[in-house]
C-alpha cells in the first residue's frame, strides 16, 4: 500500500530537513565569524555554545514544518504554496528564536547569525524540496510509487478527474476502474472501464488493494452518497468526494462555517475585496501613465501614417460592455476605411477583409491599434489586465449561448488578459476565452496581473488571428 511507503518517505524527509537545518545553521555561523565578511566580535560565544542550540532548533523547526503541512504528499501540491509554507514556518521560527533569547537575556548570541540562518535555510529548504519533487515525479512517470484508486459513479466529474490524471502522469495515480449504476458494465472512457455496480464495493473493499476511493456520483445519484461513504469509512480506505456541479457552480467556490454548518458560496471574486480593488486600480493608473509616456513616439508615428494614408478620424471609438454591464466607448487607432455604422456594427472582421487599410493591417497584427485604450484605463472604464470587452449585440448573443458568460462583467475589462496570452484572441473559441476569463476572475492576485503583463510582451502583441 502506498500509505506505508508514505510513512517511510516522511521519516526520510524529516531526516533530510534536520540535516538541511544543521548545515544551514553551521554555514550561518561560518559566514558570521570566519568568512571575514563581518567584523569580529570579541565577546562572541564559542562554536560549541552555538552548536548546543541545535538541540532545540532542529526539533522546533521540524514541529513547525508539521504545523504548516510541509509533510503532506507532493503529488498535487503546488511549488509556490509549499515555498510559501516554508517561508511562513521559518519566519515563525526566527521570531520564536529571538523571543527566547530576549527572555533568557542571551545578549552575546549574534542576531546576525539568526538572520543569515533564516535566509540560507529558506533557500536550501525550497531547493531540496523541489529536487525531491522532481525526483518523485520522474519515478512516477516511470511507473513507480503509484497510487491505485477506484472511482464510484460515472459523471462529468469522473471524466474531468480522469482527464487531469491522464494529463499528469507525474502525479502517480492509476485509476483501476469505475463502479457505476447509470451506465452498462464495460463502458469505457479513455481506457478506464466501468467494472460493475456500486454494490460491488462490498466485495472490492475487503481485498485492501486500493489506496483511495474517489466518489464521482452524478447529481441524480446523490441519494446513494451516505451509504457509499459509510462503506468506505468502515474499510479505512482514504476517501475523496468530487462534486458533479461544474456546470452549476464554478471551479472555485468557497465555504463558510456557520456554527459547524458548511455553507458553499457560489463564486469567490478576489476583486470584490476593497483592498484588492484599490491595489489593482493603483497599478492601472501608474501603468497607464508609464505606458503612455513610453509608447508616445509609436503612437505619434502611427497617427501620422493613418492621417497620410486614409481619410477620416485617427481614433475609432466603439461601444463595448464593461464592468457591471455598463456600456462605454473603447478607443482604438482607426485601422479600417470609414464606413456606415449600421454596416460595421454587426460584422466580424474576416481574413483579407477589404475594409482594412494597409497601415491598419499592420497595427492590428501587432496590437498597436489597442494603445489608445490606455486612456480608457485612466478614465476607469478598463484595466491593464482583465477579460476583453465585447460589443452589446455579441454580449446579448453569448449570454444566451455560453454558460456563465456574464460573470466576466463583474470586473473591469482589460487591455490584455489571461485568454489573450494563451492564444485566444480574435477569431478563436469564445468558450475557451470565457474559461480563461473565469479562471482569471476567480484566481486574481496582483502577482497574476504582473505575470500576464510580462507574458503579453512575449506572446500577446503579435496576433495571428487579427485580420
């Protein structure tokens, strides 16, 4: 069973962590007192006195690592989350260390050693854990250290779970099969077969060959949930539940605990938080002003070329739908011949569209035509990063055809976005764009915005789908 190996691995991991702590501590002492980087302290404690502290530091830090869940399986835990836990545990460790020295009146112990130890230990812990992670993923890809699981119920949740497992062999999951009552035995999805009905659990569980049971019942079968959970709990096999509500509730709902009663909130939108909204708006204002100054020579040249080559206004403004479904006029450099608004209004631009001017074709391909939207950002209609806005007639069309389409209007539309840097621009799948927009809305962080802005410089400017 994989859980037996997990116990052994955790013990080895503790030993590795203890060695990392000791080595980091000794390097810190060496850098402070022997490297010549710092001024020598005539009142410094001896090397032996410093090393005695490890008797308390090592078990104390190992305990903190347990508290911050740093010995949980690494199959699906993200690197950034683990690094954050490492930083938190070491930060708390340093604070406790300094408080103990303060209360015991240890004036001769170098606080510089503690600071150096914090930096080195965080670096080595993150490095070692990533090396371990890479090693584990490599051996899992080769078929070792596999976790055997059985799915209970055939549903969209089951298919989505199987898709993710097969797409990530480094997680080390093997789906032995599915038990389901709503499809015939032998039904197959991507090589995973339905082995029988849910009552076969009473035969399979006593064999004790499974590491996990994953309940993936369809919504119509939730009346069986209590019985299946009861059987799994009696067997002692670790059990997970994947709700089949993806078409109803989004990918990242959040729960509240009301005196022991779990309450699921349908959608978590970080930008509804006032502080997050303020930070994002501050970055928008600073970024827009900076970009206007930076690209002003480019905009001046483009404006001149448009004026020389095509009669009509420099700026084309078009009604779009923004935050909270409010319409606004979005600005672009004019890239097409002047035409009647009623003709333009209902048509997508197509490949080799005769309405596009030669200069327009270039600025559309390179996204230079979007630069006037920096002034939309200053006005507050748009943001540097967010879902791209659509015209009113297309919003009306998509809101009826695409589930959750209107959720994108809970935040300001953006000059660039997560969908755009992933290639979904222009004449591409609207559904895929919405999937990426919803992911962005539900997972927003300031760091995520900076990542998208950075990727825009490498992926977002050249638009092969712009005609």
